[in-house]
């Protein structure tokens, strides 16, 4: 009887511990259910409906998906976004790696330069947009005012389709402080003995950089490339604030078009379908990137 009573006490104590654990994890659990799982399931359902936020959703099956290939706006947006992702992802990684390489050298005031280069990544995007709006504006922008002062014509950075995306690309490359810090930590972790051995063997600076620095940093290069690729498909704030997707839809990227369909055109069903198509695209291309790692990513432990 005593043994049975002891087992019951242990069992009751275990249940109390489990309930206490569930109680402590309940804020995260409720947050996950309400703000992650429920929106995911809801968006999947709404993507199969015609829903304008005013009337109850009407189930239409896969019609939102099958109409996309014939949608001219969707094809234009997809083309513009592919351009953006194709250029911004490697350009951002190259910019961050170049800044990290420069800041890894023994230069006077290195800590100050590191803080300056990292600063844009901690400033809110809307502040960055306001600053660059002031710099690039064709009428009162600091850059065009300087150009006119020295006898050159103003450049329509944000109002000409030929300059709009390259201008956004330069801003993107400028604000790579977070990736730069990750690269800087990786560069400082490269063993000095490898550089010394390569120097003894007669390798120059470029050969040391190409054959030692790049291979040992390749896992981090891959990580930053994947993050840049995923972020590129979700680019919204800068083009929305600086160009509103123009001129002539030259900066109408995927996230902007999704937002317009959801809250400007009140086509929530189509917007949810666009979101799930974006999810599939990102997963597919990320999978391709992972498949390519065997050819160019070097893991020291292998």
C-alpha cells in the first residue's frame, strides 16, 4: 500500500511539473498558434477563394493560381523581381565581403570605420529612405545640386526607369552592415599560420586571398547569399517609399504587388495565392542553392 501511495505521489508530482512547464511555455505557444499557424492556414484557405475583405469569402478552388500565368502585371512583376534578386543578392554579398576585407586590415581608426559601415544596418528602413530621397531627388537632392554646381545636368535617379533599379541597388549595397559584421568575424577566425605558410611558399596577396580566404569563408558566403536571396524576394520598404513601384513599374517588385492586391485592390484571395507562390519559389531556389554547395563551399571538418 505504501509503495502504491508513493507511486501516486510521484505521478501527481510529474503531472504538476508538466502543467507548470506548459504554463511557462503558454505565451509562446499561444503566440505561435494565433500569430503564425492560424495566419498560415487562413492564407492557404483564402488563396482558394474570392475575398475582398468586405464580403464573406467565396470558394473558387485553384482559380487564383491558374489565372496568374495570364496576368500581365504578374509577369511584369516577376521579371522585375528576378532582375532584382539576381543582381542584389550577389552584389550585397560582394559589397559586405569587400567592406569586411578592408576593415580587417591594420588601418588607423579601424574601429571608427567599422562603426560607420555598420550604422546603416541598425537604422530603420524608412529613415534610410528619407535620407536617400534627400540625396537623390532631382530638384533639391544633394547629389544633383552638386552636379549642377559644377556644370553637369541633373540625373533622374528615381524618376527614370533606366536609373531607378540601379539606384536602389546602390542603396542596398551601402546598407550591408549586418552581413559585413558576420564576414568580419569569419575573417578574423582564419588561422594566421595558413597565410604565413603560403607566404613562405611564394604566394602573393591575391593568391593568399583566393586560395585561403575565400575557401575558408565560403560557408559564411553561402549563408549570407541564402539570406540575401530570401530577403531580395521580400524587398518592400525602400522601393515603396522611394519610387512607389515606378516609374513605369520598373521597381514594382513582388512584395509591392502583393501588398497592392491585398489592401489597394481588395483582392485578398489573389494576394494569398501570390504569397504561397512566393513561398514555393523561395523554397525551390533555396533548395537549388543548397544543392550547389558541394561544388564551391568548403567545410574544414570534411
